[in-house]
């Protein structure tokens, strides 16, 4: 049995080619995921800077700013998950 | 305090090997020598640009007997440019949806792009706020501390002792700066060191007066022998 017979028997050659729309949407989804990942890195950086600066200057607002930074980080994780799973 | 007691304190400091100018006499409160600060009430507000005698504020670079007299940030009016950009960014998706530019994308993708856009807007708001909040100019009874937080990856803390100040200049240029009373204060220190700038801070005349009072007090301390 030749290799060609094996492949044609498996039905791989009969699989439909992706349409132009599908390719565009795949490209858009990739862009969303890359953007979401970069944003997540930014959110991590923000959280880290807040933590460092709170040690340098401790005010009554430091705790609230830390909470905002953490919320921002959590939201950016959720958004990245949304881009990966739902799209 | 008697002269003899002062001399004893000096010798005690020398025995312990302390370096640099050490306060050996009674340090006067800022209200005693600065009229500007006498008229200001201690503040516990931390989200303002002019915080005299802050109650709940600590710095990691602060020495043991050092007291914060004034905390300054850039005047909130300097953040109006960011505010306008943010308002524009908030309404931009509405313009795009009205024009139907992204109609070729499925609904889910359009929703995702709106989420992504508002995340970017949130990022801009947070970054701008942190840059404003953590870029502070602090005047203590010993030093001037300039904490620069120019971006998410750049932080710089520089300090200058009050007795190293040679010249203090304040500039208030433009209609808005004159109306709202904010300006830039340039502090010239010893020739080998760079000058410090308090950019767009509120009440520049008060700050300049305070700095002059502090310089005079430092000189008086040296003259009266309250500093080694």
C-alpha cells in the first residue's frame, strides 16, 4: 500500500480548504491574543511598580492603589482568557 | 541649652563615630521660623497637589529625626490634556459603530475589539494617574527630595540638603498658570551638581518663601552651634 493510498483513504485530501474569511478571522484572533498578552505584561509591570512605589512613599491611599492595581491585573487576565477561549 | 552641654554632645557624637552634620541642639519646629507654614494647617489628604505638614506619610529615604514639611505634586490642571484624550477615547467606539467600519467582523469580534479598546483606555488612565501620584517633590526640614516616576520602567529619587541650595527661582508663565497660581521652581545647588526642578507645582511663591525660610534657619543653626 502506497503512501498516497493511505492519505487519500484517510480523507485528508477531501478536507475543505479554509476560506479567506476564516483566514482573516484567524489573523484577527491572533492579533487579539498577542495584544491581550502584551497588555497582561503591562498590568504585571503596573502592579510591580505600585508595590515598589508604595514602599518608597507610603500614604493613606497606598492600600487602595494596590487594590486597583490588582483588580486591573485580574481584569487583564480575564480579558486575555476571553480572547483565547471565546473568539 | 548651655554651651558646655553642647560641647559634651559633640564629643559624644565623635565618640560614636557619627559622620555628617548631626543635630545636637533643640531643633525648632517649622512653625517657629516660617510664616508660610504657620498659616497652613496639617493635612491628611494624600490626593492633592499641595500637602502641608502631611500627617500620614512616610518615606523610606527619611532620616530618623527628619520631618516632612511639604509635599508637592504637579497641579491637577496639568493633567487636563490626558483627561481630554481619555474622554475622546471613551467616545471613539461609538463613532466607529455609527460609521459601520467594523461591520465586516462577526459580533463577537466587534465586542472583543470594544473590550480591548476600553482596556487600553484604562491602561492610559492608570499610567497617567500613577505618574502624577508618585511624581512628588518633598521638602523636609533637612532636605529636598525629588521622586521622579516618569514611566512604568523609570524611577529616580534625588535629594539635596537645604544648606547646599544656592539659589531658588520660581517661574509662572502663561495665563492659566497666573490665574490658577502654579509654576515651576528651579533650585540651584552647588556648581558640580544639577539643579532641581519642581515642575508646575501649586503656590510657587509660598514654596519659594518656605525654601528661603529653611535656608535661613539652616544658617542660623550653624551660627548658633546647633549643628556640628
